[in-house]
C-alpha cells in the first residue's frame, strides 16, 4: 500500500482515514475488467458489486475516497415520497440499507453516524404551505409547531410537513465503509489519479487515460463523477449540469436547538424551484446549514463546478439566513465553511446506464442533491449492467433512468446526439440568458424568435472563443463545446473531397472537421456537405444576414474561422443535418436565396478566406 497527501475541507472529511489517500498498488494497473471513476458512494458501491460479480475492478479518484459530493454535501438522506415509477419503494429500500451501513460505522469517538429523528420540509409563505399539504401520507405542521421545533423566529416559516424517514447522516463514514468492503473483495483503489480522457477504438477496446498512465478495461468503464461527469463525457453537457452550494458549521450549541433536520426554499412562492436551504444539528451540538445557490455573485450558481475555494458572497448569504430566521443565533460563531458540487439532470432524475453511441462506457450520475437515498443502489445497478453487457436496467424505477431518454431517437446505440443543449459549454453561459437546466431549450423546441442573438451582434462570451481559436487543439475543443451546446449534432469526421455528392458550399452551422488536418486533402473545398434541416425554421430567412457579415470579416483565415464560429453560436441550435442533398434542402416554397452564412472548417490554417458568398446577401 502507498499513500499520498490529501487536504480535508469539510466537517465530514475532518476525521483522518488511511483510505482517503490509499493506492492499493504503487503502480497503476495496465489492465482490468472494469474501471470505476469516482470514489464516492456510487463509485464504491459499483466497485464492490463488480468484485462480487467476479469482475476485476480498478477504482480511480482524482482526490480520495469521498473527495467529491460524498464528502462535501449537507449530510441529509431523505427518501422520496413520490410513488410513481417505483421511486418511493426504491429509495426507501436503499435508505434502509444505507442506515444499516452507517449504524456499523460510528465515528472514532463512538459517535453515531446517523440521526433518524425525521425531517421537516418547510414553507416560507402560505402558497408554498398549501402545496406541501397536498403530500399524501405526510403530517402537516403549523407555523407555530415548526418554529418551536427549530427555535425559529415566530412566523419565520408558514408551516411544513414532517418526513418520518428523513435522516441526518455522516456521508464520508458511509463511503469509507463501502470502500473498505470493496478493497476487501479485491478492488484496486487508486487515489490522487486524475482521469484525462476516455477513448474508444474502432476495434471495440476502451482506454482510460490518466495523469499516471493508461488503464485498459476489458469489459467497460463506469463514470460515477456526478456533477463533473460532463468533463469526462462531453456529450453529457446539458444532460447533466453542475451547480455549487456552500455549507457552514457553527460553534457547538446546546442539543435540541434544531430537533429535526429540515429543508426550506430559498425563495417565496413558486419561484423557489429546486433551490433549498438544508440544515441539521450534529451530535456534538454544532449546526450545519447548506444552500445559497441563489446567493452567488451574478445571481446563480448553476454551471459552476469549481469547489477549490468558497465564494465569500455565498457564505455571507448562508450566514444571513441562519442569523435572520432562528432565535439567539445573531452572534453565533462560524467554525468552517466549504463548497460542494452537485449534478442536476434535465428531468431531475439520475442517469444509470450506457452512454448512447459508446460501446463500453456506462454512467451513474446526476443525483441533483438527492443522492444519499439512491446512489448506493444506483452504483450497484451500473455494475450489473456492465456485467451483463446491456444498456439499461429492466428493474423497477431503474428502468426509467437510462441515459438514452435524453438522446434523439429511440433507445441507445445511435449516433450519440444529445437532444438537449448545455447551459454552459465553452464559456457561452451568457448567450443562453437563463438560470439553471430548466432554462435550456431542447433542439427543435425553440422558435426562431426566441433564439439568443438572432439577427443581433454576437453574444458577449467570445473572449473564450477567440482564445481557444488560437491553437489547433483549442479549435478542436471549441468545436466539441459548440457541438455539445447546440444539441450534439456531431462533427463529420471524414475529410471532404471533390467527389462529395453535394460539393456546393451550402451553409454550415456546425464545426466541420475536428480531426487532425493531415486527414484533410489540400485540395478539399472549404464548404460543401452542409444543409439545413428546416429552412422554414431559419430565423428571419427573408432578411439580410446578421450584423457583421461584411467582406472584412472574410479577409483572412482567422477571421473566417471566427465568423464561422459566431454563426454557429447564433444559429446552431436549430440543428443542422450535415451531408444533406441539395434537392432535400431547397424547398419549392422558398422564393429567396439562402442567406450567405460562412461554411466552417475548424482546423489548421488550411481554410481559404471566404471571398465570394455562394448566394446574394439579401
């Protein structure tokens, strides 16, 4: 066994444990059956299940055991009360198993790792309370009763409902217990090992490339990185969106200040969405309060996945809620604070299954701040899918978690084109003008008039694009970012040639080539192969091209590339079917020339400057 240095920054990770920095073998194994990426609850559960199924597993983490969300969350485990699709039964069973695991994993001083006194879901106003009271089978508590139970200022909360199965937990202890079981079963744990990429070859093999070397799993890869999953799987941008919360811990107070754990909306009325404060009291008397997503500088913390340091503005916001809603806490001392990254899927449900378009890559992520009552069972389920070599589970509830539900077409195994756009890809956050995943339009759902920037100057985020476009690798990454942002249309990977069926330079609103330029013939035309899936959907097709389409924008190679990327950003979310035949594009009802948007090739400076547009500018 070898160990590396690791820093702890949450109360859950304050207990030193050899597992946090362990490497089962000094060298990274070259081969195994399964690689699991992420040593949180779901990853450790997946590794344990792999070993139990006879699969040799390597468990990787850029930090250590519970170094991500499993060690930085707010310490809550609330199984869902929603009976649809079998969710309530699934999470109740998983939470019961987690509770048993925690009961067997006390703290170093013998302190309990679970507090099963139930929790309160609170309302800030009468509108929210009326909605809460509609929850079947849960007891409604009056304003007076909830405020008394939480030592809150009179009237601070309009009421709430009591969840008897809600628990406060010490998540890192549960994660470590699972990791120990996995290692005892034969799993190889490798901490402080950063995954750089997952590559699948044409022969069906897969490689996991890390900063310490490459591992080649024979059966497959399971990505259990939650909010960071899109960094490893770019096609998940927009399918899973990261968000950053903050948690603070006070100095010790008398037991019973908060007699139950609780969640409360960050805003009144129906505007609160899924943004909550969440609090509990630890066994030693300290109060633990998290949330603050709406307190971030700029107004919202969706799209943020950097948990290296606290945002002082958010921490102040969390403190303000604590001091303003509870009696006697105006001067309470704050001992520590930390950020934590969550991962939200488009529909609020996790993803468990194979990634469409990939032969040997599965995912278990996107728990939306609700992982503790589900991630253990989901991690095990992902391991079973790899063992069976199937795309999705047929078990109750799990059958609805296949990633394929977010892809265009039926089922997985197609071209791997996500049916939703990312909120943040390539630094283009401002161009969306929305907050959170629900503000993200799906391809084909957005009317032309609602497209950000239609017939307007480019969005404000082009500093990123200009910087990235300076190098070949940057342009490749930018092409991938734009593909993820606007629906995963997919770059066409074969080089263009004069023998293309459609050599005419039709508008190309997708990055054209992201492979090495050595694959592109020197005599290949700069356009061609493009086409629009629906000319009627093109914004303002009867109008002149967007502002900025002038000869000086095409006077050099770099300008051509930049302009092509701007056009892709402004109009790309309409969806371009590349390689369309001309007769399929030109409709009889089209009485005006096509707008002369620049065809794009993202690559080395082999692109020719755009000298003459292919159609009249009006």
